[in-house]
C-alpha cells in the first residue's frame, strides 16, 4: 500500500521477465536462501527444487481444489458467522474494534477449520488478542534473517532447544511460540493420521498424504513434514488474507472515495436482500465489484505500463475485461509454484467482504493512511492497526 517504491523500477524488465518466470515449466528456481526458515523445514513450500517439491504439492493439491473448497463452505461460513457476531457485540456497545487483529483471528480459524476440520479458537480470544497471532507475526519479522545472515537463524533455532522455557519466553518468545504452533500442527496431524483408517474418520486435506497412490509413484511424507506443511498453510492463510481484508476495508472506508463503498453496498443489497440471508459462494462469484476487491503482488502490479496509476486503489480497472491485466496479475504467483490455497483464499475473501459490508455501516476510528503503510517482512506488516466503529443495518 506504500505509494512509493524503494527500488529502481524497470518497467520493461518486468514486462519481459514476468511471463518467463511465472509459467508452467519455468526454469527459474526459488531462492533457497530466502525460504530457508527452520520453522518450516521439511515443507514443500521451503523446497527450492521444483522437481522434488511438485510431487508433494500434487499429493496435497486435491484437498485445496475448487470442488473441495465448495464442499467446505459450511466450515468457512461458520467462522465468518462467529466473527460477525463478535462484531455485533462491539456495535451494540458502540466501541471501536481492532479489525487488524480481528481479521487475523478470522483468517487463522478459517484456515485451521478447513485443513484440520477444527478451528484453533482464535476468535474466542478477548479483544481478538489471540496467542496464535504472535508466531504468525514473528515469523514474518524473522524472515529478514535468512536473507542477510543465511546460517544464523538455523543456529539460533537449534540452540534454543537447550534453553529453559523461562529464558525462551523472555528473550526468544517468537521462536518459542513458533515451536508451540509447529507442535500443535504435529499433534493434529498425528491425530488425523491415527484415525484415518476408521470408517467414520474426519476427512481433511491430508487424506491423500495418509494414503498415497503407489502406482503414481507417490510416497507418504513423514509426520514432521506434514506438520511443516500445515504450519505454512496456517501462516500463509492468515497474514495474507487478513492483510487483504484490512487494506480493502480501509480503502472502502476512506472518505475521499465514498462512491466505492456505495457501489459495493448497492451490489450486495441487490444480491442479498435480507441482511441475515444465507448466501452461496457461487452467487458471490457472480458479483463483479465484489470480486475485484483483491490484493496485488507489489513489483509486477506496480508496473505503470500495465496498471496506470498503480498506487491507487481502483477496483474499476478490473471491470474492463482487459486480458493484459490478468496476464500480469501475480497475487498468487503463477505456474507450477503458484499458491495452492488460491480457491480457499478467494472463498474467505468473498464471504467476509460481502457479509461484513452488507451487515454493518462502518467508520474509521483513529486510523490514518500512515497507520496502514506497510513494510515488506516477507509478508506485509502495517505500521499501525485498522480500527473502526460499527453500526448494524436494519435490513
């Protein structure tokens, strides 16, 4: 959301290299040093070699398909409903709510309810101050270490295994909470695996990993590897989705652009006449203005040749059906290493944007554009938090 780039931007370079990098069969590998975080060691996301990473990705991909996400709609809307009820409490009390924290709790519970069939319980935390947010935020901050000090983070991570808990809690809280979160993922993986052979077992995205197709050359990953995959899913499904929600809501609530919120509210009112009405994902996907409120990959989507006035939040640019825009839209990357959770992310975004905008009138509360400026810590972290006051609409 920063309006200026810190880098020397070469527009022609992005136009030429973009299609070469983001395509099926690309020869460009991921930077192994950049992704070398010990907290996700063993995850296919960390593997910079696409030839070894792809079999694991293909093993888990069926659980994230469009069909799988549609089947999981009740679990996703369950979390959104709970989030809206908590927001309703703030509306009744006429008190401001921290939506940055709230959206992170929502995204975390939605992701975990989808992959494990059981939410973490982040939405139950008082004022949305869930302990789960600590390892997620600290993971992003720690991603700077492998870039500048390639071997230091691994050494520190390993050394902390010999320190007492009180010392970790005082000086290495981020690493401690990451280890706890990783252990939680490991425990849930083992629980799912131990009950997999039962007739009435709870299906999850890991079913194909518990029963790989030997004829296709698939092999079962170790529990530690699946736990690392699960941790990546929680991290990626939380900070990216919540940041998109908060950025979009801030821009919609910006007083300098009231027509955007009016446009979206009108579209949603026509599609959802009753504010309490149940709505299906297939219906939301047909709403043009709702579906173009999305985030963007900074470098390629800041190209002024492809995206005129790229620093402006202007959803209308996507309504012209310009194929060039889709070609350079890299929010979820492209090709064989594209985001495995793209369908889940869009589902969560559509439901949340639609339901919160349809149900509440909102106003910014002590939140400026400076608060929403972000820095790149692998994932974007804003300088401040998005706070709003809410009022429920009558119908």
